[in-house]
C-alpha cells in the first residue's frame, strides 16, 4: 500500500519511518515530511530563530507534504505554518520527537508504578533551548496485536488519519503531541490484525473521563493540586491492628441527594466534603469506605463494573475535587477506604474487552475469562502486562489520591477457577485443582507492593470462603492482606437475630460459633450494602417482633457487634434504623430522624462509636485471644451472653452482658475476675435510645461469691433485649 493511502486510511504502523525530519550530514540536506489533511500550503519554521527554512510541496496531489533544504546545521526543533481554507495556524510537528515518544516505554516493566507514570496521557515539557519550552502531551497505549493506532480528539476533529501512533517492539504505541493541554478530550482509534476498525477506545490509563454517551478520556494534570494532609500522613503510619476502626460504608450517589430545585443529580465531591465529613465526625466513625469510585458507565452497577480504573468518576466532579474530598477527610482525622475491583470488568465497547481485537486484558478461554454471575470479563492474571496494570492501579490510588486503604472486591471469585461454575465449565490448574494460582500470585504481589511502597496504607479482602491465611503475610504463605471481612460472623449472626426470641435458644451456637475461628484472620465485621438490598430487607426489617422489639433487637445486635472482636463496618442507613432497603437511585431516608425511634437508634450508634474509640479494651486486641474471654457462652435457655474484653496491658476490663430475649432479669449474676467497683458505661435499653428504660444498676460492687468459674460476681438488673457494657473501675 502506498504511504499516502496508508495514512489516509489510518493504517500506518510506523509513522516515524516516513514522517518527521531527516538530516543527511554528507550533503547537508534537511528533509521534512508531514501528513496534514485539509492543508493547502505548509512552510517550515526554525523554532529557535523563527526563520523560514522552506516550503513543503504536496506529494502526488495528496495531503502528504515533503521538502528538502540545504542547511549548514539541522534545526533542533521546527514547526509548520499551515494554510487551509479556514485560515492559518502554526503547529509543532509531533514526528520530530521520536526519542521523547519512545521514552514512554523505556523500562516500563521494571516497576509497577511506571504504568501510571509513563502510559496514558502524560503532560511533559520538552527539553529544548527556547525562551518558552514546548508544552506537550505524551501518549502511550498497549495494543500489541493492533495493526494501527491513531490518536483522535477534539484537537483533530476525531479524524483517525491525522495522528498515527508508532508501534514499539513491546506492543506499546507512542506519540508526543505538542500543544495538547490538560482538559483535551481524546480516544484511540485502533485497527485489528486484519485491518478492521474497532470501537473507539478510551484510554486504559486515562486519568479523567466524560460520562455517557461519549465516555471520552480527558488529559489531566496531577501536579496542580496542593495537598494539606502532611500531618495526617505522618500520623497515619500507625499499626492498624491495635487502633479503633469503625467504618461507615457509603454509596456516594445515594448517601444524600441534592435539593430537588438544584438541577443536579448528585452531590459533588466538594459538597460531600462539606456535608458528609461533619456527619462522620459527629457520629464518631474513624473511617469511611466508598463503593467504587473508579469510572463506570452504568449507574446500576454501583461502580462494581468499572471502565476506567485510573479515573475517579466524573459524576461528582474533577479528579482534583476528589483529592479535595480526601484531603478534607484527612484534615478531620477520617481515614478513607475505597472499594477496588480487580476481579472483572464489563464488555462496554470503549473499554478493555478485546481491546485490540484480541484478548489483551482478559483470559481468552471463556471458561476462565467470562464471569457467569456478573456477565463480565475476568482479567488474565497470568499475563505480566495485566498483572502490572492492576498492581499499578492499586498503588496509583494511594499515591495520587492519598487513599488509606483498598477493600478488594470479590476475592473468592479470583481464587477459585470453579467459582459459580458447574462441572465441565471450568479448567483445572496444573495440579488438577480449583485454585487459580495466577490470581493467588497476583494478590500476593499486589499486597507486597502496597505495604512496601506505602506502609501507612492497608488492604482488606472481601473473601467469603475458608481460604487459608488471607490476612497473613506473604512470607508466611498468606495472601498478604491486612484484614479480611468476616462473612461467617455476618451470616450466622444475622440468621440468629432474625429468629423469634423464643426460638433463639435452639440456635444459640449460631451466635457463639464465630469465636471458634475469630483469630484465624484479622477480621472486619461487616454489615455491608450487600445485606440490605435485592430483597434481603433493611437491617431493621430483618428483626422480628413489633415495632419496639424490632428496634430493640437492632440495638442489641449492634451492641453485640461492638463487643465482638474485630473491626466494625456498617452501611449507611443502618445507623438510623432505615426501614426501606437501600435504593441506589434514592437517598438515605433522613426524614426518619423526625421520629424518636430513629433518633434513638442513631444515638446508640454514635455512643457505641465513642465508647469503642474511648476504651482500648474494645479494640486493642481485636485480633488476639488475649483480649477476649467468654464469661458464659452456654446460657442458651435464657439466650444471654457474657463477654469480657481486655486491653493490651490487661488493666482495662469491660464486661458485656447481652440479653437476646424480651425478658427482664432482676439480680442477674455475672461472674467477674476481681473485687471492687463496676460501672455501667452503656445500656442499649436506655431511654435516649428509645429503649424501655428498665431500671438497671449504674454501679455495682463485686462480692466474694464465685460464679461463671470466676472468683467474684456482681448482681445486675438486666433489661429486655439489651446490651450492657460494664467497666471494671477497681
């Protein structure tokens, strides 16, 4: 194919071989070739001197222009003065920057962070000896099996023939384009191995993106935002295991909706900073966890079908707006966790699926590469380029957005080759088993990189099976996560609390069984969004009984959660006793706070958070058996649990009594370890929580009467459906 035809049809694979400038020292001839659709006249200008070097002529009447000039010395850099039917303009020739373009992929495989530092659209300043250095954007994209890739955007009227990119030996396509600034919209036009057009692709490493219908990538400058959280980052390097962690999980789009007359669909990142942060502080939460913020096309996926892993969703503002939100959280002593989805991605045409006409990012065989539950593609965890892409993304959020933690979604689906598959629908590993060794290796690498590069950060696995050592170090054969969601505790305890109190005596093991394995992993106790949607009912509606008993059961259950070893996570709406299921198209039902019942539930969550943060006995040894003792776990007939929580030095002791029935127990005996005074610090049946205000002891004094295998005992009036926290005063 002639060069003119290849350029016109956007099928030029190696434009640097044909376009740009070449200087022959033997005869001092400077040759310049360019392809400029719609140009009529092209003059070449020496950028250093501003002098005219010569005029380019059309080749065969096409828009390929070429000229040869005798010069003593080749100009360092040059530009074109272009005349077309619309007028005149000047453009610096992108094809003179071959070395700078190739720099994008030098040593890219040496460091995972190179993916977001070298690929995508990188704003650069070209190293030239001019009064005003040339500002440019360097583009680089991985498409190893494409036969041609062009950069398209507003700057060239989305014409794929204007800016063909150069293919490198490693399958990356590169080009440096002067004059493209932050805010420019762009995509990639690719042709597959047969030369066929593919859907225009957004940048896999794009930092900012438009919403439907364009889904275009936008050039973004990450260096402009000035962070103000240095003090936070310095303080954040604490050991997470021995610190309080009460996480408020939320969906940004539906936490609170804008006023109806605002004309806006969502609160912006900056509006969320102004409204959410004071609420989190007032409620006493230590962390927020957001459902995925990575760009995603379909609202109904809640972010779990991302197409744009390197861009915070523009639904809520710019990347700098999101940085502001995180910055404000940190300045108010709130840690920020985001849900991260490396397990799968959707098939949207502008995304990663069959990116260059082949399976660049996903497993080729659908028995490994297609997820039947979510109708999405599964990353090929065996490819070095895919592994590096995903590890880089994990590091990116902590690096560029100062995120404190990544909660990794759907880990179980990654670990097992037969996850949600019937016999014959999956491929065994080399040993004939169902473990995905490639995914396991990837997760170990990701966790190793995160903790080595950013020791103040943490990773949390949503893993629903008994896979061993999920939250144990890679050096010990573990996956390397910092924490793991305790799905077993969640399922068993919710099943138990949903029972009528009169039947709970027959299911007592469900509320106690979690302590058999409570310290096998570093657990987070989750009552997440997944438990209050899709017909499961809100947390309040899971509770049996009349209106008062439902609220009392919820309060008792929440008290049990805060007494149980493990960090805490609650989804938005739980803390006000929302009656309706979560609806991503709506908002938390804040109007319920007009009623005393919901005010009371909110008051309890607030006070539990404050007590949890105040008393080290409730958090310091969440992941060690040294911090927990059963006083009585066998009282099934009365459905009462007696628990002891201890601080690291064992000096602070908090006893927790939990009555899972509506029966009042006067002078209930509780075995304690020491003589002295005991003080009630929280009673979930208190009037301010919309409790019955059944009379109970504010102070107790131990007597030398052994009980529950303890040398002393106290007498407590135990309210109905209540949880009491009792501090040993000495």
